C-alpha cells in the first residue's frame, strides 16, 4: 500500500513581533537623534561662530540628519520586509536594497568621523601656531627686560607673596 503524501504545508506566518520591537526601538532612537541634531544646530547658529566653524557645523548637521533619517527608514523597512515572502526575486531585491541602505549609513558615519577628525586637527594646528607665536612674544619681552615695568615698584601678588 503506497504511503500517502501529505499536502504541502502552508508557509509559516511571519514572526512580526520581534521585527516590530526592534523597529520600534530603532525608530525611537532615530527620532531622538533627529531632535538632538536639530537642537544642536539651532544652538550653533545662535552662538555667533566664525564662518568656517558654522560651515563645519552645517555640514555636520546635514550628515547626521541624513544618517538618523536613514536609521528610521531602515526601521520601517524591517517591518515591511517581514511581509515580503514571494517571489524570491522581489525578496532578494528588497533585502539587497536594505543592505545598500545599511552600507550608505555606514559610509556616512565614516565620512562624519573623518570630517570631525580633520576639523579638530585643524583647530589643534591653529592653536599650536598661536601658542608658538605667543611664546616667541613672551621670549622677546623677557629679553627686553620684562613687561615694560622694569624699575617700577611691583605690587606683591596676593597668592605668591603672602
């Protein structure tokens, strides 16, 4: 007697709850980051910064807003992706697109890191140049006999001379 073959099983229902929880956490993080970047940009505009510093902050704001927005988009994509089951080509294209978004997010993060490093290296260089210039001036003043008060009575310093 031949064994009867069971009918093919229906595809399992997608497990949506883990995707919703992870996506929800990512959405909350993305929204918080967007608000944080907005408040940081507003504060930077009100500080009266030099043009170069303000330009750096503007580009930083744009990069970080794009990154946070992509994080929110990826969160929504996680939930949507759970429901895309067939045809296999659509599944492949969808998750391939999601992977490209993750790569773009990582690239933006690397660019932000690099731009921040360059900015602070430039600030450090400027401060070192200014420090060297001031040290030269201090040496010149000492070589001339002080600060221009040579021969005048010096008031005692309240902390040093007490």
